[in-house]
């Protein structure tokens, strides 16, 4: 939920892709590398237009594919540049090799994933499957519910990524179709405020390439030079430690943003009408709006229900989720993707793990809906609440659009 506590600034009318582009421009990246793919294409087109007209002073790299996009940006980041890109679906798959390399190099950047379902069958419509497939690669993942949250989170993402105790890349994920092309009003922050919020571009000071200070980048580890596997272990431990620290940094950055703009987004987990709730649904992304509307309608009918919205998905906010789950007797988790290995949604087994770690034993039902851009309506969420209220846990997931 976005809570506005100060007078609004300039109001613009944009879709989610344009909002992401506006946020990028306000963050003043030095280098942008792009390759279009549905439903992300209009985002990079907007950035290209901004650079062409001088609205954004950045170097634009038009390369031959997504693998080259991120490979080129890694070189720019190693030279000390603030960088940005965006991708989706098969483009993310083509980007995979440099994608998994980015966090290991501890190179901060922001990249938008305009999420879509994956092949096969052929599909160009929204879903979370592409982002879920890379959730264990070491990137921070934050999901947005609204167009305003997209713009704000892109800017906040840079402050998280470039924090000296984090130095990791951030994916700002927004739903293809529903948010990428959904048009609404949005507040545009003041450039001077954003500049002050982000501070000087002193990123990568510990790794910037310098001809006066030559260095090797990404050398072969293992037994080379007698280092043994301990060097590799040290890298991995450093990454995981930084991921764990990022939860507090994300909270601090959101609090700073709220103080400056008056817009308070939940940094990790949002609890919606949860204080006296008996059951709740866990949601992710744009579906949350319809879920909240359903929750309000059921509350008006006297039913004690609530919503738990996940904003930061990686690292998974175990403690914040546990606090939310402690307030209810049963929960349903609504995923817009599938986990083939668990016969459920991927967020469902994250919630189960958080419950187990916190010592909770409660019914937890897996729902899968919104695949291939299918609508998630109030009636879908009302059905989910009814199933959770019964207290029974089916052996497999509930497929919410199977008969739509």
C-alpha cells in the first residue's frame, strides 16, 4: 500500500513501463544497454527517446542481444558507471550467463524484470515464471503492486544496490500487461530531491578499473596459486552475508524515501487488515489490488480476513513473514508461477519454510492463478478465502483459472 502523507508534486499519467523509465532517468545512470522484448519493449523505447532528446544524459548501447547487454554493462560497472537494463521472459533466459555472474562480481545495478510466463506453450503474456526461475541467483528481488511503486522502487533500488555493505544487483519486478501497459496517474519526484537521496555516484570505488592500478577481474579460483577452495567459499559467504544485511538496508531506504516524499511503501511485507484477521492470503505483485478489494468486501460482510503482500521476495523476509503469520489461524499463498519440483507455487514453499523456522503449524494452501496473463478477480480471491476458511489442505495446488 502506498500511503501519501505530504502534498503531491508534479502528477503525470503513464503506464508502468513509462514509470520505470522515468525512475531510471531520475536516478541518472551513466550507461543504459537495451534490447527490446515483449512486454518490456516500450520501457527501453522510452529510455532511448529520453537519451535522444537529452532528457537523460547517458550512453545508450544498442547491442545484438541480451547476453551482450549485461556483459557490456558489467564492463561499464567495473569502470565505475551507474548502469541499467530491463528484460523479460526469453530475453532473461538469453541473459542468464552474465546474470549469474553479476552478483558474484559484487557489481551493483538496477534491472527491471517485466515479468511474463515462459515457453512452452507459446506465451507472451504476464506471469511470474521468468523471475521465479532466477530467484536463487544472488540478485535482490522486489515486486511492485502499482505504477507509482514501480517508479519509486527503481530509484530506491539504486540506493540499496550501491550501499557499501551490500554492493549487489537489484531486480525491480513488475507484472507484464497489467502494470507494464496499465495507465494511471503517478507522482514524479523532484530531480534535486532524488539527487540528494541517492548521493554522489561513488559506486564501485573498491573495484573500479584504473590503468594506474591494474587488477585481475574474476580470476580462476580453486587450487590455483595455492588458494584452495577457501577463496571460493569466502566469495559465497560474502554474497550471502550481504543478502542478509540487505533486509535492514531495504527498510532504511524505504523509510528515508517516505520521509522525503510522503509515500510509504511496505519495504518487506505489508499487512493489510490483519490485526484481528482469522485467515489471510499471501500475494505478490499487481494481483494484490484485487485481493485487497475482495478483502474489503468480505470485511463488510463480517468476515475476518486479511492480506499479506510480499514486496521483497529475495532475500525472503522470514521474520517479517513470521510476524504476519502469527496473527492468523490459516493462510493461503497465491502464486502466479509454478514450482515443478514441489507441485505448488514457489512462494508457497517459501511461506512453509518460514512457518517451520518459526515453529508454526497452521493450514497453508497453495493457489496458482494468473498464468499467461489470466485475470485474477475478486471472485477468484473470494473462492480462495472460502477454501482456506475450511481448514483443509489439499494434496496439491488449487488451479484458480483452470475453468475460466
